[in-house]
């Protein structure tokens, strides 16, 4: 193809390019059109399409007033939330709260942000980071908006978050208990009793707490044996002269010895606490079936086996 044949093609491309390019006025008109259409669609409850239009308007924010930008940002966040796109809504709401902390609808923004975090929070079997974030925002809300009309709704969300966190902690405690990790289980049940008194069945949790305290000596004995064996092995190697760094070995022996004593102390203190709390249980709930079971465990804690041990 000759150069002279390329000229008409270049002219056509130039014309097409110039025709497709919007003027500043047209860009402004298109932005405002998308903005108003987005707000209209939101009012009609078509949240998915509203979000699409508002996103397009957001791309031309230079043509909007500060008040229009603020309104766009908020309606976009709500549209995303109401369309079930909670992760996207969280990003928009967090930005909104950061950039417009004194906005008239800031309390409502917090409300929807908290709800969005709870929406994406998984079941109690899994990590509760999002529930913790929701609870953190709830506490911020109570501090910053003491006279808010949203206080009743926020209280309900707090109860929901605490119930889920309590259930999560109980599942962890039960896991430890089922596998015979009685000391970690007791600590976890104690944490639940202290932290979530209104979200649990105190009688049942107290029963499991005392049960695990009474069984801690069984768990502690296993730990003690592990450190005794390590102490014995290292001591033999040291006496035979098999170790080059004798000082490091002696320090290690001291550590093993301290752990042996530590677990003896843990076993004694946990069992004593279990006995004391058993009397508290009796005073509160009487000699019911749980008390009788705890009494049986107290009198013969070595006969209790985990479900894993029963299978072996």
C-alpha cells in the first residue's frame, strides 16, 4: 500500500476519534444524569442499578458539588448494603465515616456498618474477627452518640455479637474438653463465665468449668511426665559428657525442673478451686444431676476418659 493511500484512512480515524471525545460540558451533563438517575433508582428500591449509576457518577466527581459528593457516597454505600454486597458496603461506609465524621446521618452510617460486619461474620465455628470489629464499632457508638435514636437497635446488635462470641468461645472450650485438654478448657470456660454472663446458660457452663477443674490433675500429670522424661534424658547425656555446652544444658534442666513443679502446683490449685466451686454450685442449684456427676468426678477423676481415649 502506498503512502497516499494511507492518508484517507488516517483522516477517517482522526474524525472518528474527535467524534467520540466528549466535551467538558457533556461530561458534566453525563455525570449529573448518572447522579440523579442513581438517586431516583435508589428511591424506587432498585439498589443494584442505583449502585451502578452512582459508581459512574463517582467517576466524574469533579463536576459535582461537595454536598452532592457526600450524598452520592452515602447513597452508594446504602445501595450496596441493601443489594447484599456487604463487603463493598463496608469499604464505602468506613470511608464515609472517616471523611464525614460530623455528617447529619453519621449515626445511621455507623448502624449500617455494624450490621454489615455482622452480616459477613461467619458461624461461631470459625474466626470471629468481623464480629469483634462490629463490637468495637458498637462500643465507639455508645461513647460518641449517647443520645442517639439508634441506641435500641445498637443494643440489639451488641447482644447478637456477644451471643456469637460466647458461642464461639464455648465451642473452643468444648473442643479442649473433648480431647482431654482439661486445663485450657477450664481457663476458657472461666473466661466465658466472666465475659459473657448474660449470653450463656450459667448453670451448664459452671458445670463444665468445675468438671474440667477437677480433671486438671489428670492433664497436669501428663505434662509433668513429659518434662520428667526430658529432664531424665538430658541429665543422662550431661553425665555421660555427650554435651559440649554444659551451662546451656544445666539451664535447660532448671527449666524442665521448674515446669515439673509448675504443673504440680497447677494441679493442686485447680483441684482445690474445683472443690470450692462445687460447693458454690450446690448452694445455687442444689444437688441436681450435674452436682451428682461432679461429685462422682471429684471422687474418682482418674476414671474419666475422653471420647478419644475410649476409642483407643
